[in-house]
C-alpha cells in the first residue's frame, strides 16, 4: 500500500489529538525535575527537553490507552476515544486504498489485455518484488494467486471476453495488494490514474 493512502484526514486528526494531549502534558513539566504535579506523577527527573518530551509523549499515549472502567465489555476512558479514532482511521485508509486500486485497474486494464502472457509476467514481477518479505506474507500471496488461477477462463486468450477481463482485473488487484503499484508502474506503459 502506498504511503499516500495513510495520509487520510481521520488519521491526521487522531495524530493531532494525541499530539495536543502530549503538548499539554509537556507544558506542565519543568526542567527542574519533580517540582510540579506532572513531574511528580510521571517521576520525571529529566532536565533535557528532548528526553522529557519523549517521556511525556510515551506516558500520555499510555494514559490515552488506559481504561478507567469497563461496562459490559465497553471501555470507558481514553481507550474508548482512541479505539473509535483508530477504527475510523483504518476504515478511511482501507477505503482510500480500495479506491486507488480500482482506479489503477480501470486506467490500465486495456493495456494489460494487450498482453497474452500477462499472467506469467505479473506473477514474476510480484514474486521478485516480495522476495524479501517474510515467509507468511509470501505464502499468503501465493495462496491468493493460486485461488485466482482457479478462475482462469478455459480456452484461448480472448481480450474482448468479459471472463478474461475479469480474470485480468483480479490479477491486477492481486499484484497491487501484494506487490504494490510499483510492481506495475512504468511496465508496459502502465500509469497511475489521473487525479
């Protein structure tokens, strides 16, 4: 998944809220150590502003993730808001990535259909690209590829056939999911969709 997908408004909002809380916490500390309530609670005896900032930031994240109490499995406290923000962020990222994959496939499907050996070429591209991934990732990619191959249309390649178009669409989505758009960019004139 391209890093640009992670730059959603929801993700920025959650990060901003965490940053504001950490800034507020930091503003209550001093470089004297243990002279304010926050310094005492956090046990800070740090004079270096950078280390104090890291310490306060980490502690604030722990506090945000804390559960004040739980009612019927629902956490009440910072965890409730953090979980809600996290869920919205992940949903936003997934929606954005799905939209980018669909746009990429729509933009480049006709180019892919000019290649009768596309399946072999794209399989090799992705295999080369994921060589450095862990075994579990490679196995998952190969399992997904095998499942797609089972849907391969019978008979000779016919680019105008809806079955072949669907098959190539699935191959392209597989390649994007496991190899990223870089596995296809610049390859046979594939390009990112225009914005």
